[in-house]
């Protein structure tokens, strides 16, 4: 990302765009919605209007699908190397425009602007996905007499994607990259809470000469836009990242229409277990980063911490200090800000409702527990201690800078408590005992497990997804292309 300059108030102005795109991106062009309706997006730091954006309706989805359907034959017929070239050029364009993208996510999502890790990761991931185009291959078999048999992996055709608001560009790239690399065309709906950076990708697609109709980007609500994508008879696969409630609705809509394939990456209530021999110099900063990064608005955030009773007091005191020092909350456009506000008033009120619940139930709150400041949707970094396992704060995804710290004494007991959830996205364990680390990692019911590390530790070449109600299917790694292709068996008689 290019160097940042600040004015005399400390607020960066370097990459503020002269004009913010507000239209839909359909068939390679920016167009207003057919209805002409717009929705407002507010800056969560100032609570002032950031932009008014055209709202896609069912008719706009139909237009986008039509464009994607017409573009599919030519796009899927390109060689893998040609599709790779387009995706690499898009990655270069994102890197060049990283400042603008980060600025737009700061004024809509509240993500800290300076040195935004998710923009860099988006570029890195897209370059990885571009290379996967060359790895979409099948198998062969000589096991049937007088036959040569083989399998082919081929694109679905027109696909749909629905992305969340918490890491807008990165979530878009994790769907656009493998979908286009495998030869599909795509209709993507961004979140109504943070649509602006996604629209920049439409402009960059124009600039690199991506064929019209290959990528279509719509701004809109779950209903009617997202629902129309899930129900559309010409869309053969949908990838969704978001809440369990919305994921269930998308699967139902898919089943009631054309039984399109659905992959889901949903919520989490990730446990982190700290044994008595853990290195607290590693465990405390890791746990703090996990819950404060992105203002706690992360599906993989370690929001339930189980600490061995012999070190619980020390751990809690160390974490209180770390939460006060790391990721200071402030305007995300100011250099040095580590944590911004919650995305909007609805999310702010949701987080505050859990803090109100903690007070009503007289739960112990060693740190935080309230609003920070009077302007902007800032929540204090909060620790809740020894909440009952069946309480709302232990069972439900809060999606804010709020962590529950409970104690344990026995390994089998803590594993039962850690797994006593319908979520299964990420889990972590800290211990110096390698046998125990592997035993616990095997026992934890989660799609990803960190050993002496915690979320957001991930790797683009390893699969990401959830167990239980946290998801269905996988993103990232060599496996990601499997979920964007159909498998065909071919029998050749000699």
C-alpha cells in the first residue's frame, strides 16, 4: 500500500476518491437499478451519511444473470492460462488502488485504514487463486478391460455469491477468484452495510478488460436481491458467507428452486483453551488480537476462553492489560488506530444488548462493559468472567470486542464444554505438551484448530470452513476449486 499522508487533524486524505461509485455493475457497465431506488450507507465513526447506493431488485438480478449466461461459453472456452492472466491483472489493479479500497472500507465498515491487512491479503489470495486455474484436472483409470476411463472437472456455468460486511473485499476475492479461475461466470451481491469497495472491483474489471458479463456486482439487501439469487433457475451454484439464519434461508430457497449447489461459511463461537503449562507471553496477545481485531466482528474470533484454574487470575490480569494497550479504538482514518467502531447502529445495539444482559444477570465484568465515547458506534473492549455455560454470552455469537473467560481443571471436562455448541469454525489450544496439543486438536470439533496460536491464523493453501452449523464446503487451498466445478465420468471403449 502506498504511503499515507495526513492533514493537521491526523486524518488521512491521500486516497479519498473524488467520486464514489453508487451504481450496479452489470454486463461490464455501471447502471442504475431498474427501480431507481437507493439505500443509505452511514459512516460508523461519525454517524453521518457516507453514500447513497442504488438498490438491486429481482429485475436487476435477472439482467445480471442474463449477462453472465451469455458470457459463459466464451469465458469457459478460454485456456486456463488466459483466465489466469485476467485474474493476475485484477490483482495488480487492486494493489495499485489499495488506498482507495481501504478508505472506502474505513468509512463504511470502520476498518482501520492505515496498512490494512485485508487489502494486502486480498491481493495475495487472488494471485494464489489465479494459479489454481492450471490445477483443475481429473483422474484416469485403466481398471476396466478394453476401456480407458477418466473424470473431467467442468464449471457449473452461472454462479451466485453473497458476501458479508465485515471484510468486504477479502470475502469478495475468496469467491470471485476460484469461481472465475474454474471458468464460471458470476453474479455477486455485496452487503448493504459496506458495498463501496466491491463496486471499485467492477471499475477495475473494466480497466483490465475483463470480458463483459463475466463478473456482475450488485448492491442490495438479502430480500429481495439475495433471495432472487438463491432462487434463480439459471444459477447453478451459490456461495454464501454470513449468519446461520441467512444460510439456512439460502439453502431452503435453493432446494425449493432448482436444487442448485450451495456452499456456506457461517458463524462461530470459537473456544480457546489455555492449559497450566501454556506460554502466557504468547497466549495472552494471541487471545487479545483474536477478539479485538476488526472490532470483534469476525466469525473466527476466539470469544470463549477456558483457562486452567491454576493460572486463571494471572491470565485475566495480563489480558486486561493487553486489551487496554493493544488495538486502541479511534477513528479508523487516523494513523495508529488499531480498532474502529462496530459497523452500524444495528450491530452496536446488538453488542450492547449482550452487555446489558451481563449486567442484568450480575455477571462479573473485570474490564469494559459499556459504550466508548458519545459519537460513533464504539464499544469498550470487554471481559466477562465465569459466565454460566448456558448463558447467552456463552452460547450466542456476539460479534463484538467481548470475550468470556472461564476456568477449568480437567482436560476431558474442558473439551466437553468447548464442543458443547452448534458452531464449529475455529478452535485453539495453548500448551507445551505436544502429545496433549495433538490430542486436543483432534478432539476439538472445528474446521480449523490453532496450536499455540489463535485466529486469524490461516493459510491460503489450507482449506477453510466449518463443522456443524458453521458451514458446508470449503474455501481456500487446492480444495476450493472442487466446490466450483462439477465432476463428470467419461467411459471410452477401445
